[in-house]
C-alpha cells in the first residue's frame, strides 16, 4: 500500500512539476526587461514634467505636453504588457487580419539608427537654442528643439511597440490620394491671361 501511495505521489509531483515548468517558461520578453524599459520611460516622464513646469502657457508648453502624452502612452502600453505577463494573459495582436510579432533584431537596429539620428538632431537643436538668451530667436529655436524631441518620443514609441510586438495602426494615406484626372481650371495662353 505504501508503495502504491509513493508511486501516486511521485506521478502527481511529476505532473505538477511539468505544469510549473510550462507556466514559468515563456518565450516572450521577460518582465525584467519590461521593468527596465518602464523605468527608463518613468525617468523620462519625470524630466519632461520638470521641463513643462518651467512654462505657464504657450506653444512651447503645448509641444512639451504632447511629448509628455506620447511618453505616457508608451508607458501605459508597457504597463499593459507587463500586467498581461504577470496575470498569464496571452496578448495576440492582429493588424489587417495578420498576427503581429516582435520585430527582428535587424528591424530594431533600423529603428535604433533612426532614433539615434533623431536624438543627435534634437541635441543639436537644443545647443542652438542655448546660444540665445531670449527673444524671438530663442523662442523659435526652442520650438524647433521641442519638435525634434517630439520626433524622438515618437520613435521611442515605435521602438517599444516593435520590440514588444504591440501594433500601432496608422492610416494608409496612399488609399486616400487620387491622382488628378485633369488640371484644375481652364488652361489659357499667356495673351489671354489678362
């Protein structure tokens, strides 16, 4: 009888061990990597909020707030992905009826190259804005720098979306563009123009 109970307990332990191994083994991105990405975004949000606090209103503050919203959306996207991992919810995204997977290393490298180029451009714009002590020239230079920073934030959103397999549905503008069938208005010769 004891051998029978021992055999049954060994089988139950083996089944439970196998189930635990299946649960713990996840081929997707680990929560540690998601936590690292979330920490970087949280630090960036704090820096953007500190920069936004410098201004009371105006176009520059609006641009900073747009960049803040993009970064917060990126963080919310990663929070949802992390919650899904912890709760063991399978997030399978589809875009145009095709499954979306994480980007390959080569695709991520292309995005990182674009991101580093945009960061260099944003840093150059910031240095240009720092040359001025105030006035209209500094305001225009600061707006250009903030526009470049917004591009960096959008590329970070693209990077994290591609890295973690979360699709961003963008409108297809080529469907809306129709080539003109004929030129607008009446074509006249130069003498008849007046």
